[in-house]
């Protein structure tokens, strides 16, 4: 009888192994079986090589280059092409029409960005950027009024103050450089200045880090915790990607992605600021106050209710506020600072274009009583075109991810079916450099975004801030930051390329030569300058 049991056991093992092999073969050749144009799956050696450097800068660069080549190779073969990410079948969108279906017309089936979040155990992960479905819809409806363009006027003075601090930092660095090399033109890496500027705006406008809170929460510590939170993974980059792929499974085990000390720091900071404002009855015109008012309004309306996950309503609302605030760092810090860096690089690369932008700024400055005003900054039409062209040529987010919530047939009577839970890639970088939509795409030309050319361009071929209901909610805040700083710097400096250091990758820094246009003694007094730079 024992041999029968061994035989049955061997048969079961054989069947399990056979099913595993069949599943692997099917997944590995999925696009071949469904009859969709596709790229060949990579060899096991290539997959292992990719896995070994997963999450590194090199892997990200390789992936972006692969997407660019894939788009170029398969464009015209259909609305999308199939490919494999490690062993996972994915879709790359090739046509603007399908992009519009995904991002706008049939958005409700594609409103998942494919990011893991856990509102119960990891509140900072459950922000507007990462959530999906009804949870995302509820958040978006609450927050949309807060992010309207009309509110930007209230933040302008805070942003302008940060611009002046950035100018002072430029002056300090420039004068220190001249002490060391008095005969040389001043060349500075502008990226750290852009980082400090955007970080300062978010710290003040979103987290309430004004002078009264600066002693307990210095900006240097805020920056360090931000970098730690954005660039470290609690479970490693690869496992985090698996969590993104199977969120329900990992949520059932209460997995978190945010490191504990990051969570504690930002929750303590926001609780302290909220408590301070409640006790002092201080009213500040910033994003945080708008979020606090929203939280108090909801609490007063539903005070007797308990949140459906067993969390007290007040705690749930504070957690939600913290997630909204942290999303500014996650989605707004590095994209804005990198775009600003590329804007200054493009200005330095073309002195004629730089002078044209400067003349527009000067005209607006003079028309508003020789002052930088919100209305004056908003009137800078050519600067807006310049920013849009910079984003086209240097998209800091090279692709957009979506995940299907249900099966979606792209074309009737065709094999172009996107199955439920398939991850979709929309290749921004490739689209922004497609000569069909942008003739001579390698040439920097802001006129692409003027009048008729801008109106005649096909929808969804410029996605600098996304498109449709899930576009970037903070785009007006980002635009105001960029316009204001560029305007103030151009009125005071002339930028040119540092011919001895022509690195143009933001990760490695961008060195530019900086020369003052006019001597402004009121800004360069040595006494007290260092203290003026503090938040």
C-alpha cells in the first residue's frame, strides 16, 4: 500500500510542477497567445540582471531608454503594444486616442496608479496620488476646491519671500566663490538652490513651518526626514514593487511602506502645528489652514460617527490631512525643483531667448508699479510657453502608470483587449519627442505652445501635468513657484553655460555661470544676511 501512496504523492507533485511550468510559459508568452503585437520576453539572464539593480538610478535610466525604443519600434502597429516587466505582462500605449480614452473618456476604469497604500496602518501612504476607486473619488471631491487657481493669490507673498531668500543664498555663494577665484566668472550648481526654494515653500505653505515652529523643527531636519522618506523603502525596492502588484494581499497582512521614524516625525510635526494654531487661534493663509478648516468642518458635521475601519473620526481626519500634506513632498518636491533647474539651463543655453523672457518680466514689473505682483506674474505669457517647452523636452516624470479595474476592449472585433489588473505605461518622454507631433523635437522652441500651434495639437500628446480627472492637482501651485522665482532671478542675474562643466542631468547637478545685471546694495549687505535666510 505504501507504494500506492508514494505514487499518488509523486503524481500530485508532478501535476503541481506541470501547472507551474504551464503558468510560467503562458505568462511569459501571454501576448503571443492573445495575438497582440509585442516585444519578445527577455532571457532569464537579462531578467536576473535587471533584478540585481532594481530600484537603482541605472535601472530607472535603462527602463526609460527601453520605453523610448519600444515606442519607436512599434508605433503604427496598433493602439498599444505588449511587453514584459520582468515576468509580468504590461501594456504600452502608442496612440493619443487610446491615451484620451484611458485618461479622460473612460477614466473610471483606469483611475488606479498601481501604488500600494494602507490607510489603516500607514496613513502617509494613503494620499490622493496613491489611492484609487471610491476612496480616491471621495478625497478628490473634498480637495478640489482647495486647489483652485483662485486660491493661489493667498500663497503669493509666502512664495515671494522664499524667492528673496533664494536670491540671498545665490549672493552668499557667489561672493564666497569670488573670494576664492576673484578672476573667474562665478559658476554655481543651481540644483541645490532650487531644492532649497521648493522645500521652503512646501514646508511653509503646506506644513506650517513658519518662524514660530522653526526652532523645534528646523528646515535641515525637515529636509533630512523628507529625503529619508522619499528615497528609502521599508521593505526594499523590489518587495515594494511586488506590494504595488498585489496590494490586497499585502494589505491583509497590514504591510506598511513608510518607515516608522518618518511617520512619527511628520505626524508629530502636523499635530504640533494644528495644536499651536488651535490654542493661539492663529489664522494663516496657507494650504495647511485650508486643510485644517476642511478637517474641522467634516468633524463638526459627523462628530458622533466612528470611521468604518474602527478608527475614531478625529484620528482618521488628522491621518488624512497628514497624507495630503505628505503628497506635496512625494509628488511636488523633486519634479518642481528639477523643472526649475532645466528652465535655468535652457535660459542659459540661449541668451536671445533669455533676454526675451527678461523683457517680458521687466514690462510686467513696470506695469505693476515696479513691483512683483500676483497679477504681473500671471500675465507672463511667453514665460508660460517657455516652461511648457522645458517640460516637453525634459519631462521629470518620463512615463505615467495606470492599472485596469475591469477588462477593456480597445477596438471592436480585434485582439486589443486589456485584461483586468494589467499595468499600463503611457510613455511621456517618447510622445514629447515624437516628430509627428513636434517637428524637430530636439530643438527647444517655446512657440510650439503659442496660439494656433497649441490649439491645433492633438489632445494628450503633452502631459506635463497629466490629463483628465486624475491630473496634477497641485499644478497651479507648481506653476506659481516656477514663474515667480524665474522672474525675480532674471531681473537680477544673467545666466550662461559653464563651458568647463556641461553636465545637464539633474541627478548630477547643473553648473551655470551667474553674473549680476545690476548692483543692488540693499540685497547684499553682509551684516545680518545669514539670519535673513532662515525660514
